[in-house]
């Protein structure tokens, strides 16, 4: 973070040991206070502006949506943590969505923070994520004054193949679980004719960069950074990290940005990480670099492009690269070939079947050996 920069929390500000039970108000306040102290101890002296929204663990209950009973009180706690002014509109509305504009004219960056929790219907409903009021607000924001860059923040992934491919083993949240809502989001961006839009997301406890080419006439990127407080590889002992990386290599790469600069071949990163955005305003044309970095600040995956590439007409609405029977950077989860979608589940059940057969074989062999030994003892 440099002078005049800003720090963006995208959820996962606090992680409890028990994530299936709602936190009490006093415990929530204590956890948020500890998180603020920890953040203050690791930030530099540039005093960046801190902005943010929440994800499920900050919200108060794992994978929770509009049904969560403590959302009103927890909204106040979150806004206190973010040091939101007492007269802020965020303290009067249902949800923590907000927008900010940084920079001088011609170099303005618009940041739109979505609330994907407060109004979200159940995961299996294909209902709404944002709710009517937030959709109306978002449409107004996208149709507002132009900006050089627009960053839309969603605590859950917008562009990902995981939500349809990890089942039934892992239940992952994403906009892919609400295909009608995601289509509505893409259409809203396209209809607004707003160029140079990309997403930032979190939630999944690993980092990756995804891309979607078939919505706006230019690539829509989704940089996922998750997280500084907890990561997927930390859930298993270090000797088993290779298993996590092997599983990651089996997930579909249809939407993922793949390049030789990735730390691992899957171009995902399951250790603590953070996202970084770098804009070179002095370059001709202006360039944008989005990266996921490890805790030492080293890049684990990233992509660099000119802002001209993020303008309507830079690509056709139909992706130019075809992989097998589906379009790269274009085919959503539901259109992927059956084998691609469920190869993780197939591998898992085959492994379980192999272990069961091995156990049965071992037991059968042990019984045979025992009988022979008993028979030999009786004969002697």
C-alpha cells in the first residue's frame, strides 16, 4: 500500500473456530476488535482508507443469507469495525453495499461493494442474491458518471466453475449457484455500456484469476483472493498439502486464467494470500496488472493488460478458443461435459471403492491365514 492508497476488506475479516453457530453480539464485537488491532499492527504508516463488505463469517453464520436473525445488529458491528461515520447511509439501509470513487478526473477508479448476504435467498432456490433495492441501486451506479476503471466487489466468486464441479463432495458458494442472477449481472453491465469493469471476490480460501468473454464484448476478469486469515491448505497438515494441490489440478480450468508465471500448475494458490491491483497511468496505453500474492508479497498468479483490452469490441461475444466440446472463457458450469464436471466426484468414489475392496481383500486374506494356522496347530 502506497501513499494515497486504500485497503479493501472482502470478507473473512474474522474466522471463528466454530463457523456453523452464529456468534453472539459480545463475541462478535471482541473478534472484530482483535481483527482491527491485528490489521493496525501489520499496516504501514501510509494510513490507507479502509473500505469493505462482509462475507459469511463476518456476517455471523457459515453460508448464511437473508434468514440470519442477527444480521441487523451485526451490520452495526461491521460498520463500527470499518469506522463508518455515524451519519453514513450504510447505517440506515438494509445491507452494507456502497460505492466509492478515487482519483482525479480522467484517472478515476469507481469501487462498487456488493452485499451478497443480507438479501440472499437459500442456495438451492436460484432466487435472488442482491434483492430488489440493491439491484436498483447497482443499476444506478453502473449508469452513473464514467470512470477510467470500475471494480465490482463480491464476497463470493462471480466467474467460477467450482460451484457445479465440486459437488457432491464440497458445497461451494458462488454466483454460479444463482445462474439467473449472474446472467442479470452480466446483462446489466453490458446494457450500461460501461467499459473497463472487473470483479474482486473471496470466500473460497484460495486464490485464482478467472475470465469470462461472452457478456460485454470485452473480457470480464474476477480476481479471487482468499484469504489472509485462513486458507484451504492450512486445513490439513503440511505433509498432505500435495493432496490439496492435486485436487486443485483436477478442477476445470475453463474460466481460469492459465499462464507460465503461476506458482503451481493449476494456477490456484491454497496458502494465505492477498490481491494487488497496479495501474500504470504513465504507460501508453495505460496498463492494468492484477495479481494474487503470497504473504511475502511474491506473485503466485497474475495477468497484465492494457485498458484498451477492456473496452467493448476488443473481442467477439463468442470466444475464439475452443477446448473439446465447450468454449474456453465462455461456457458456464452447467454446459461443461459431464466427465469434466464430475471427475472429482468420480475420482473420490473410485478411491473409496478401491480402499473398500482392499480392506475386504485384506480381511479375507487374514481369515484364510488364520484358518490355515489353526488347522496346522490342530494337526500337530
